[in-house]
C-alpha cells in the first residue's frame, strides 16, 4: 500500500505558481525556487540567497512538521537562535545607552516588515540592524563568537560599511530601516522600497 504523503508537501497538490524563478541579486541569473525552499545557491555565481516568497503552509502549525520537513524546521530554529543570541550580545554592549537599544529593537521590527514584503536575506539584514551602532571590528568580533558563516559575515560588513550593491534587496532594506529610524519628516523622499515609503506615510517617522 502506498504511503500517504502530506498534501502540503506533495507537489501533485501544488498550484502552477508554486514553482517559480527569481533573479539572483548578485548576477541577475534566473534561479528556480519551490514555494517551500528557504534558500538556493546561484549556479552561476555561487551567491546564496533566501526565498522572499517562501510559503511554509501547514509546516507553520502542524505537530508533525519536524518529521515531515526537518530541514525547513531546523533552518527556522537556527535563524531564531542566531537572532536571539546576537541580540543578547548587542544589548549587553549597549547597556549604558537604553535609548540606543530601544531604537535598535524598533529597527528589527521595521526590518521584519520590509523583509516580508521585499525579500532580502533575513540573517544578513537582522545582523546588520543589530550591529549598526557598533564599529566594524566589534561587529566582526560578535559574529565570529557566534561562528557565523564567512559569507554571511562579509555580507553584513558590506551593509555596515556601505559597500553593498545598491540593487541588492538586503542593502535596500537595511538602508531604508536606518532611514525610517531618523526623526526626519522628509525621510519618505529618500526611501528606496515601496514598503518603506508606505510605512513612512502611515506613521510619524523616527518616533
């Protein structure tokens, strides 16, 4: 008797647009994604990037998710752990400046909203937002202490030093996040992403 497969993960039940192509943010090559792929490495330039359209479906709530899609669940847990550990280290460094930490925490929430709508690499963006008040040497030190992948570390440093490519979604999201944190009424004109402009118009900027 054939074993029944979870409909959420069985491609026979997928819609026509559950498999799609995305442009590699590094070289522009088209890379095929399945809706539940967390990330793919570009076959042309080797760049590793996240799936901005990821759809986890029942894996978000099903009690059997860890058995059904173990790699996906592990990826989500690892991401949450990395973010929490780095946040703890940064908060300790900013212990003498609670206002700075409050703004940094607000930046994480803004970045999350932008990532959901615009794509980008969550690990890189969250790390850069957390570390943007420290100097680059300190940022590298904290990332090294968490045994962060070298390519992630370099991507974070590129954001922090402003050497990232202007058309990279992670770069745009990071810059928009910092811009949204500024108490400047003219911020909306300087924002790049549509989502950031919408957020700026919906509420007073920098508050």
